């Protein structure tokens, strides 16, 4: 069957499902949680647009293993959606029915599939075999076990992971698969692996963190939507400090925490630049996260908190010379020009100071790097090893090196004149981060504005806007 014929079948199936969602006294769109018709239609429209973009640019799709499995999974999920409406009929309009809950889960799966498709085919071009896993240790594991493959079967993945992180039982393996297999197709893609390892970092205690947060913690809720979390917490509206946490629907790889405030309001927020364990500890200390899912006993996670090792950035003689000629220093943050750089954005590698990053993340474009507009998937604390001309270069060679990117305010000609001995700031070609921002942009990203020096609070205070 040609792709066009298959696509027409898929399109027809989901159109049938959306049509069924209209056939009732009021329709799903008027009932909480406002996700079924509205979300599926929006996701499908975006899926349709992106698939057409892919087909317009890639003529070897029949040979693309990832794409074949994606289309087969999409077909199955469309059939499941139609089946739900046919089986549950009027019960679909009861927000507490099993059919309605299954439809909400399918809505999230469609959303996960769309996010994965965009990550593997940014701007319609396949980069799945070059997709960069954000965390270094996790990236090395994938590369060593699966080379440049985009996806592997769950069975193969489980065997490889068990060699590094032992999986104790079949039940534990099943629970792990439920967490990591976001698209529910019995395969694990490098995208899903990246999301999982960012959620449960660091790599050294990956499965332990997963067990603490997703298996035993009473506040964890799986496959819940934004509105379902609000409804879940509504019954604890008179118990301030009640909270639950889930995977963010809109920012895969990050957590969303919903909690009840002292004035009876429900907020949902995404912790930034810290692990969930650290965020829950901070929130408990500050009185925001006290009762997991309304329960009186809040688990003590302080024993599970591990100190985050700081990466070291070595300033080379060439970089030192360039910045001296400019009347500045390598370690100075180029946004505020006041603080030293102390944090690295992942995966692009740009450096800046923590106050500027926090300020930037509160802006409209805060989900992307202020320099290159690459998606911010994580951060790492760093220490700049300042170059001292009078000391031997070899004296600092024992420290781990994470090369900085060339700052955006250095002209290309200045950099090129010094580049003969300069290490490649982005690493080797095979180490380039890949996301939708990696393809040549239509126009260069604007330089970030300079922020006034100010104290920026964490996201555990009452947010001004809700995050999904």
C-alpha cells in the first residue's frame, strides 16, 4: 500500500472519531476537562501538517524504520479512538467513566507522538539517527548499546539497561515500560529515552530515582491532563499544601507540580533548573508541598538527594587573548556584564549566570536558549577555570573540560582570526545537539536583552501564570 493510500485511511479513521465526538446532546467540548474534541482535533491538525511537510521533503520514507513504526502505531491509536466511542457511547460524556479516562489517555499519547515526530523530523527533515540525548552518561549508553539507531524494541532495550541498572523483577520491568514508553508502541526511541533520563537524572541513580518518584511516591499521577490534576486537587481545596506531580504535557522531560494554596487556589508549576527531588524538598520546607495526594504523611526525600557535580570549563590561551582585546573576560556573563557565568544550558552548551537565566526563563521565549534559540532541555552548574598566563597550561589539564561556546557578541572575523588553534567550541560534528532549531534558521536569532540586576525567586512561590 502506498503512503498516500495509508495516510487517507488514517485521516479517515481520526475524522470518524472526531465526528463521533460531535454526535451527542451537548458534545464533549462543553464538558470538563475540555480535552477530548478540542485537543485531539488540534493535535491531529498539527500532525497532519507535519506529516505532509515530511512527505514533501523525504522520498525515502518507505526505507525509514522509525517512520514505518510511527505510521503503524498511529493507525492503531486511531482505531482505538473510534473503538472507544463505539463501545462506550453515551458513557463517553461522563467525565468519571472508564471510556472518558481512556480517551484522555489517548489524547496524551497523540500529543507525545506529535512531540516525538517533530523531534525526529524537525522542519520535515529526518535527523533521528543523529538525535542528541541531552545527558552525557545517558548519551554514551545509547551510543554504545544501539549506535545511531532511532528506536529499539522494548525487549532489546530492557536487556541492555539491565546490564547497567539491574531490573529486579518482571513487575518492575512492566512498570518501567509504562513510564518510558510514552507512545505505547512496545518500542523505545532515543527521544523517549532522552525524556526519561532527564526526568529521573542523574544517570548513576536513574532507576532508584524512578522508583522513589514514579513507583512509591503517593503524589505521582500518570497520564493525567492539566484539567484532571485540577479536578483531582479540588477535593483537597480546604487542605492547603496538598499536591500531586506528573509529566508535563507541553514540556516533555520536565515535571509539573499541582498544589493547593492557603487561599484555596490551585496552581500548577514547572520546577526550573533543579531536580524534582530537590523541588519537593524545597517546597516542603517552604510550606507548599505538604500532603501528597491529600495524605497526611509526606515522604522525606532528603536521603535521596545527591550533590550535583559541577562541570569545569577551561579557558584556553586563545580565548583569553580574544577577551583581553575586547576589554572583558571569558568568565563574565555577556547578558548582564556583572556576574560570572556559572550555569550551562543543555544541550546547546551556552554559558551565562544563574540570575540572567532565571530572568530569561520568566520571559515569553524562556523555553529556548537566549543566544541560539535551541530548546532548553536542562542545565548544569559549571565552574570557570580562569586562564592565568604565568602558570603552566598543563597544571590545569587534569580537570574535566567542557568547552564553552563562542559568545554571540564576538564578531565572526575576530573569531576566525584566532581559530587556527582554537578547539571547536561545539565539539565534533557528531556531537552536535539536534533539535528543531539545528537546521539553518530563516534569520539569525536576536541577541538577548540585558536585564537589570535583581534578585529572582524560585518557581516554588505562587506563579503568576499556570503551566501545562
